[in-house]
C-alpha cells in the first residue's frame, strides 16, 4: 500500500499502516518546514535517509531546542512534545510511529493550516 499525500512542503508516502504502527517516507523541499505541532497519542521516530533536516523540539513553542540530523541519524518524539521539521536542503526521511494519522495539533503553520 503506497498512498501519496501531497503537502505544500513536499509529500508524504504511507508505506504501511495497521493497528500497531505506521511507516511513512517524507520528502521535504529545501527551505520548507512543517507545522509547529504536537501529538496527543502519537509516538514517532524520524530517520533521515538523504539530506539535512533541522528538528526543533521542546516543551513549549518559546523554548525549542534545535538539532540538525544528517543521513543515518534519528530522533524519537514522544506525545506532548512540541516539534517542527525544516529541510536545510532537499531531504528524505522516514517516520515510524504509532498509527494515529490524524493526531496533529498545529500551533502555527507557514501555509495557513493552523
């Protein structure tokens, strides 16, 4: 099952979903970023396949730590953690998570989706 979901920053490809886990391949264009967001239940691990990805994480939107991930590096984001990803250059990354696809609380968004 490959479902491609176009996004203003690139695309998501759902590679697998069942009642236990979700696997997505995300392609983010250089200079773009996803929403500043958090999840109520979803636990996710981000693994960079190609490019450089800046991950902002923290307990509040005002106190975000910045971490740059290169190909082969990963980070796990637990429920309630505020986060955002930004591509330094064209980037491909995998997201392995619990299966709650619609568990997104957007705090701000460059594309007016918040």
